[in-house]
């Protein structure tokens, strides 16, 4: 198969899978032209009918395969959104972080207004997750974590409110709001949320222990968090 990758001048090129992940996007690429380039229908497991549900879950082992499948979520929309998703995947997998992190930070510095307006809440939360893990300053990681916490606690509460109990059985409909899906038992959302909270708590000797105690009580007392982890 081939995958859509982005060259230094902002144009798209077909590239074979299983190559150097840095080929996905050039370090010096110009982002601006991609705003007006729309994602065409990709050739992947969704468009070939091999996979039923776009695009949530079902991580592919190969980075290019996974990034190419994510393109199905952005068909008819700006290539800049698909690029953002691909870089998030690379950073989550800790692939060539020395290449992708500067690129990601520059993407948000130069195209932040466009991304904030065009990305779904799901992908804005993914951006916060990414910055909470890879932010270059303590303040950046802490601020990003607030976005993750706000959205994911709403996700837990809405999952339960709509009668799809977080801690048992299959959830009903998967869609909640603005690209956010219900919490499903067995997922790693809660674990990752509290892992990030623990990491941010280490940044300050006064507020940090308070944050850790609040987190511990939310997991111990009769809360939606505890029920989600049961």
C-alpha cells in the first residue's frame, strides 16, 4: 500500500509503508498551503471495507498504516488536520520525538487559531494529552493537563448520565459530543489521566501533594472515577 505524506513545500506525495517515520513530514515544511488542500479518499482498511467502524480504536502496528487510516476521519477536510493527527500518533508512540516534537510545537505556534477552530473536541483533547506528556516547560505540561482533565471527567460523567455505566457491560451508542466517545471498560483513559496528574504533581512541593491527595480520594471514594475503574 502507499500512504499520503507531506513534503517540504506542503505538497502531498505517495510513500510506501514501513519506511523512516521522519519521511511522514519534513522538519522544515510550510504548513500554510495545507489549510486549503482537502483530504481525498485514502486507500485503507476502511475504504476497502476490511474494517467496519471509522476510526476510533484499532491501533495498527505500523505507524504509516495507522496514520493513513486516520485520514478517513478527515476526508473532505483540511490536510492540516490529518497532519496534526499523524504527528500526535508519532509522539504517542515516542517515534522520532526529536523530529516530531519541534514540528508539533511549531505547528501549534503557527497554525493554532486554525486548529482550534477546525479540530473536534476529541482532537483538542488529544493535543492536550500530547502536550501534557511532551510539553517543553512545566507550565505547558500543567496547563495542557487541565484541558485533558476537564474533557475526560465530562466524558466519564456523560457516559454514566446517559445510562451507559462505565464499569460494566457494553456501552450503548459510542458518540457523546463533538467527536468524544463513551468511556468503555478496559480502556486506558483513566489510567493515563492519573499518570499525567501524578507527573504534574511532582512539579511543585506544596501544591503537588495536595493534587495527589485529591486524585487518591477520587479513586477511593464513591465517585464516577472509582466506578469507571471497578
